[in-house]
C-alpha cells in the first residue's frame, strides 16, 4: 500500500521523533514509571478507588469522606516524583506533537492525524 | 515553486530539533505524492466542480434545517421523513460522491498504515498523541 519513498520518509520521521528531546524524556519517564513499585502501587490504588466510586455512584452515591479520600489519593499520586515527571513529560509531548501534525497537515491540506486515528472514541 | 513557510514557532523548532521539522516536511511531501492522496485531491476537486452535487447538497441542507426542529420533537410526518431519506440516498448515490467517499477511505487507510510505521519507529502512537482529548 505504501510505496518505498513514503515508507522511508515515514520511518525517517519516526526515528527523528524518537531521537528528539521531548520524546526521549517521555520514553524515559514512562520506563521510570514502570520500574517504580511505589508509583505503580499508588496508580493501582487510585484506579481501584476510582472504580469503587463509580460503582457507588450507581448505588446511592459516595459519602463526602469517600470523595475526600479519593482527592487525597489523587494529590499523593500527582505529587509522587516519578508520576509527576511522567505527567509533565506527557503534557510536554501532547503540546508539541499536535504542532508537528499541524505542520504536516498544512502542507497536505488535510488533517493527517485525524485521518490516521482509528475510528471510535478512545 | 517555493516551499511554504513553516507553521512552527521558533521555540517548537528549537525543542523538537531541525531534523524533526525537515523529516515532517519530507513525510508530507512523500504522502502528497502517493497515488491515494492524488486520487483524493482529484475526487475533492471533482466534487467541488459538480454543479448537480452542489445544488443537491444545498437542497438537502435546507431540508435538514427545516425538519430539524420537527425531528428533534419526533413530530415530522412519515412523508417528510421519507422525502429527506430519498434526497439523502440520491445524494449519496451520485457518482462524484461515491468516488469521493472511496478516495477518502483509501486515503484514510494509507494514513493509518503510515501512522503504524511512524509510531513503531517513534516508540509511541503519533496520531493518538495528537488528539487534544477524547475524540479530539
């Protein structure tokens, strides 16, 4: 489907992106997160607490104490150094990559990323 | 013809690096020369030139605007619904519309294939990370 020139240009862009500082920072932060047991357990706990709250919303609603507990846990997760570094790196990347896509899309006259995303939400 | 100027702000070029910027432009150029892209451009042009399609699109839009309040209230008559459906089917069956839809599907498939190669080389899903949020 892709001719050789397009395949090479695509791989070249992928390699250039991977070598860029923001992507390296993101990949490092992501790897760091996966090897930080404390961060992973905090994220697991947060996911479980959020799931529990969703269930409670369908069964009378959570108490104020439940909500306060969740907020405290969210704060702990957001300020845990490895998680905070990951979130910052992800935020940086999410502000930069759309601009690269915009550059590509302006040259093409059509939004590349919008066409390239698989249909269906999330 | 001179290449159009970059849309990127100087600080973005500085952070991402010249290599990314040049590679992005080369990628766009290679994609614009792919047969699927050329076919899509041609189908888009043909659609814009087709007077019958344009006038039917206007008619369809006018009818949709007129019936929208009734459809929202579930108060449109069976005749009105049937007329809207007939016009919609006729529009979608126009040769320039079917050609455009096929060309867009082909271009979408090419972009998805390119995104897979791009994402594998980059180490993350490029298109997904360009979304501003859910369905962005």
